[in-house]
């Protein structure tokens, strides 16, 4: 049975490569399917890590292009890969990450129930990943997903409040200067009431740390590498809210320099163009 599953994965390899190429588009070299060695050369990824990296590139490309159908392709590839590597922590992480991104897409057009179901599904996969391979990004995404579920629901606030706070603390403990952890914390702080530790000034301070951390970000092949352009877009919105239009425009331009096909950055740039 396992042999048949692995053969099925091989048969869908060309399909995965085609989807990955579509998803990557003009993304940065941080998304290549290799991992750097200390000698400066690169080593091709293999096994479950290779499949995880393909899922990563598909979903990250979907986010940049604002393409939920591509994100669903990432889910499909993750499910196929998990049939052969059901306990791989990185594959489980990206399966949860894909559901998280789909929930963000759904929040724009789907019903509240559909969005809630996707965030809850992301937690199931992220929890499974956490049990196998604890990553700071996994904890940060768990906190972010629970934060979305708590928004506007007192019942879910009671259910997830303490767990979400612990996940955020655990993410910081695992990797205190991880730019993706800092990005998600900055977003959370931006929307969190001041009585619970939130506030716009605090969020800007955390985002400043995130942007500095992204400049030195060089995760090994297969590990999460998303977020730099996204952080610049959020930073631009924060600057725009503060009335610093020139700074906001510069942030959006930097995001587009990193990811020329970033639809969200293009949209926001149009709102402040003279």
C-alpha cells in the first residue's frame, strides 16, 4: 500500500512542479527548493521536505497573487504528500498554513461559518504539526487563527483566550527574533484593545522589529520564508493611518520591489497615488 502511495506521488510530480511554477511567478530567491550549505553551495531537497517546500511555494504564491484557487491546489498537494508521509511535521505545518490562508481569502467573500470552519481546520493541522515538530511559526499561526476566531465572539473569547496567549508566548520563546512571529504579533497588537496590551503605537514598535528581522532572515530550505512583503504592506497601512503618506507610499513600493505581482500592495498603492 505504501509503495502504491509513493508511486502516486511520483506520478503527480509534474503536476506539482507546474503548479509551483505558476505560484512562484516572480517571487524572490528565498523560495527556491534548495537549502544552502556552509560552503555556499546548495543541496536539493528530498523526500517529505521537498513536497513540503512545493506546498509552501504554491501557497505563498497564491497569497501574493490573491488567488484562492492556487491555495486550494496547495491543499490538494499537501493531502497527497501526507498520504505518504502522514507524520511529517513540516507537511502538517503547511497543511495548517494553507487552511489559514484559505480562511483569510474566505473572510473577504464567504460566509462567517465557512471562514470559521477554515480557521478551525487550520488549528487541527497546526496542532498535529506542533506535536511532531515545534516551530515558532506554528505557534504564531495558532495564536493568529484563534485571534480571528475570538473576534466578535465572547464565547470563543473565553474558549481560546488563554490558549492563544500561551501560543503567542511559546512562539516568542522558540524564536524571539523570528520576523514572521513578530509580524503576526504586530497585527494582533494593532487590533487588540489597549486594556489587553494592544494599541497602535505598540503595534508600530513591534512591526519595526519585524522589518529589521526580515533583513537578516535566511531560513534553511523548506522552512517558512513568507512575510517580508506582507510586513511592508502592513507597515505602510500603519503609516497611512498616522498620516505619513510619503512613508506609506515608500513601504508599498518596497513591497512591490520584493514581489512585483503582489495584488494587495498594488491596490493600496493606488489609494495614495497622486
